[in-house]
């Protein structure tokens, strides 16, 4: 096990009717900016709940943070926040609204352009912020990460800042999600775990078990949610799984991968593929190309998560990878680039982008542009 | 799943050589009281590491917090803390030193007698505190709980306050623990999980998986630690398991039991049985007496943790309880009251104590004095 420091201060306020707790949680001595996406919260009752709870608070609203939030939109919000002397932000929406709000919070607290913060990789200063989560997927509600797109150049990068002060998670707000949103959310949560789990073997038995526990839970609930997307306990486990998949709890003292995310971000930046969906396409390819490096962990994963115990080690490894792709497909997602009409040209662009940036990802930092190309070819 | 609020702000500083980080973590503007137990830290190098790291800090030492810390000792420390205008506490030791220090921190911040804080069940005010942990067992390094004994009346109760600001966990400091300390630590961690897991079925698939993950890890490492108690990765997993077994991570939205702990505390208060050992005696009895109420969870536990899939449901439940007692015995602990020369008289005292206090414990609040008696008879 590697040395590590763990501290996650976010207050999770979880359950039915918890949006009504906003008055106890929000500051009364600061101007608040409440941020929203495109308006679905007006149809599912969340906007009304938030507005009712915030009666008497001094706040402004900012609308229009889009899926895969762009720095172009964030700059407008930063300008409005500065004009209005905003001191606290409340994101109401999914991971995109929250990620965008994290950058607004950093932008208002800074004199530099928001894109410079993203490129630097972390925020020096950031206003406090919180959220009412409506789409379980990214884990952004309990972590330091944010991913921002620059529309102008079709670039998409992650950066880090503070944790949310609090996050309100009411599973009932997920009832209005589309099947595709749920599929992408489950794929996102599942892949977050694989990025932290399918790496170096023998680091921590306990972290392995917890990663496997999230995977087993997601596999168990996914088909049941399809049958009954308004079952409270199912949606509560889905919402909790997405948060715990990426809030530092399963990565204490271990190596991490994240190459799939880096490649997936490129597919989103270049073709607008929904984040969770991009991971469902790339992850099986990453495993196929790096199956030797990940051999021992893939064996363990196959046995403990899919019950694969028959065959040679190589057959079991291949089977575990097949079962992974099957799982993504069972959610209703495509898993091949050709199914999304993405061809060789994109693969070359991504290779070149990695090479130009001089980056390499993965637990062994060996996923260069050429390896990314190989992974994408394997997903064709 | 029940509604819940989760927030655990403790900073975990984990790994080799982390005691040297104390200068970055401790406050320089406050008088610090460093608290110790009986002196084992002088033999295992921890005292030297702490003293070296604290050069230049303004601090006093308080020695002599005993196993099952008594309010009588804590009162002396509170008086010394007040005289010296102490503003921060650093516990260096195991769960007892830490639990005692939590009460010192509350006592210095208050005008009432320390025992009144314990009897009230929570502290209104408490100085900030932190710890260097030397015995993985109680989880006190990352939770709000503390258990204190009143020697005069042979009473032992839990109470709640703040979380530690930070906890330094260096697995290397566990190398000098005795076999019995490790056995009690593993039994304590294991039982903490059972108290949160073997309750109402169907609350959260994910919390179940995480609880099972800690149990599986402890079962896997326990025999290996016996063979090699200086294997860093083994001891790191042991240390991490003990912390994660009782830091709120596995009890989100679920019912909890804790009857075994309440009964075990009485055995410790009346006979000085080491805490983890008292749990190894009582838990199998709790399961035997409440096996109908816990039927579904015991079946799941038997299958997932011990691989029990053969026989009628009743046989599988009984087998799961047997395997639990076998596990405690495999650690080298006795599991029967007669083996510790505890007889009927004690059982009657405990029943009467429960009845006089008018308390009932367990996830269904049905472990009254009479049920506690039945449990203890079953452990005779």
C-alpha cells in the first residue's frame, strides 16, 4: 500500500425531501448564485422545491450550463458573479452543472481567465459551493474534480479544486431521468471504479473488496432499474453507488489508471459523445490492449465480479473483458466507434493531440498517443 | 434506505514515516497536551518520533491513561489542562488513550464534571484534538465516539463528541503489538462491522457489500498476520480495516444493532475483560438468541462471507453463527464466559443494570435486561 492522505469534508444530505433542508445549510450572509442547466428541473419539481426552500435568501439565478460545460458559458457566469458580488454558489443539476459551477466558483475568486485555471490543473482560490444533485453519474458531488470543454478548440480537460460544502441527494429526483441518462450514469459509475481497481495487483485487499462491492451492486441494480425506474431503494443504491464510486473512498493507498477517461474526453470534445457513453466505448478497448499489464487484476475481477472460474488464465481474462463490454451493452449503450460513426480520422486526431501535449496516462504512465490509437482501433 | 446525513472531516495521514508530518499538522498558536498510556511507546520508538517531530512546539505531556480509561484519571488530566491553558490535544496510543483524550478535550472546554458529559451522552463543547494511533481496533481515530469507565462504580458508557482533526496511522508502529492485542483488535474491527451489518435486510445492497468486504478482508489477513506480524502490506490492511469498520462509511442509511457492545462493556466494567475479547464472547450469543430476527441477514452473511450454500436455511443460519465463533477462536480468543471464570452472578448483575437503567438495545430496541441475560446464558 502506498502512503496517502485522505480527507473528504463534504456533507452528504441524502434521502427523500432533503431539498427542504437548504435553509439550514446555505449561508445567510452571502449573495448566492444558483446555477442551472437547460430547464429540466422546471418539469420534475426540483426548481419549485429549491425556490420554495430559498425564500428569504439573497440570490440570483444563472441558467444554461450545458452538458459538457464550456468555458465560454462559464466566463459569462463568472462576469455576472463578479458584478453581483456573489459569495457562494449552489449548483442544481447533474455533473455538468456542478462541474461548471466549480469553475465559476474558481473564476469569481480569481483574476485570471477561467481556461487558464483549467489548463493549470487546479484552482488557487475558489468560492465555497454546494449542490442539489439531479443526475447520479460523475461523483462530482463529493470530489474535487471538474471537467470543462473549450468549444472553440474542441478541447476537454479535468482540473481540481475544493470539495462541495454539502450535496443534497434525493433519490426521488432521479425518477424523471431518461433511460439513456440512467444508462450513462451507471456506465460512468462503473467505469470510475474500474479506473481505480483494474491496475496494479496486491495493493490493498480492502480497497479491492470495496471496488468490487460497487461493481457488484451496479451490476445487480442495473437490470432491475430498467424494469422499475421509480423503485426508491433501487434508485437510492444507484445514487449512493455513483457518489461512492468517485469520492476517494476506494482509492486509499493505491495506483490509478484514468487513461480511458482521457481518451473518452477526446471523443466527447470532438463528437459530443455523452461522457458515460464514451467510457463504455473506450474501457473495453483499454482492457483488450493492456490485458497483459492488467492480467492479475482482470483474473480477480472476472472471478469475484462475474464468477468466472473455468478455463485457462488467458481465457478467463478474455472472458472478463467480454463480460465488461456485455455489461455496457446491457445498459443499452453502444460500445463501438463504428456504431457512433466515428472513424479513423478521429483516431489519428486523438493520437496527435496526445503526442503534441506530450502526455501519457494509466497506472504505469504508458498510454501514449500511439497506445491510445491502438485502444481506439480495438474499439472500432 | 433511511435518510441520512454523512460528514466525516477527519484527515487520515496514512503510511510509513508519517509521524514526521506532525509539524505541518499541529497548531503553533496553542498550548498542546500530548497524552500517553503506560509507556509502551517508549519501547517501540513512537515516543522518540513524536518528541523529535514536536521540537519547538509549546506542549506538556500527560501520562497514564489506562486501558478502558477511567473518569478518575481523566479528571486529573482535565485539571492539568485547565491549569496550563491547553488549547489542543494530541493522543499518542491506542483506542483507550484516544477515547480518554476525547473526554479530556471536552472536560477542559466545559465547567461540568467529566462524568456528567459521559452520562449526558454528548459534549456541548470540546477542544480540537488529533492522534497518532498505535493500536488498530476501535476506529476512534475517525469517529465521534468514546467509551469511558467509572472505576468507583464499575460502570462503562459510550458518549459522542467531535471527530479527530487528523489521525496519523503508520502500519509500522503495529509491529510491536502482542499477539493478544492484534487478536483483540481484529475481533473489535470484525464485530464493529457485524453490529452495523447483521440487522434489517434489504436496506442497501452497497452498504452490505462494503460491510462484507471488510469482513472478508479481516478473515483473509488474520491467519497471515499470525505467521508474519511484520508484513507491511498485511498490517496496512489491518490498520485500514479497523478504521473503515467504524468511521460511518458502512452505515449510510441503515439500521444498527450495538447490543453486543452494550453487554460487552458490562463484562469489561465488571471483570476487566479486554474490549475486543468481550465482543468475541458476546457476539455469537447475540446471534444465537436473535437468529430469527436476523435470519435473512445471517443467510446472506453465511453465503457471501463463509461460502455456506448447502443445507436448509436454518442449518445455514446455524452454520454462519458457528463459523463466526470459530473465527474469533481462530484469533486465539476464548468465546465463553466460563473460560474467563465469569458466572451466573455477573449475568444477574448485568440484567439488573439494564433493567434499572430502563434501556433496550439492538436494531429493534428489544435487547432488554432479560434478553441480555438470555444472550449471556447462551455464552456460558
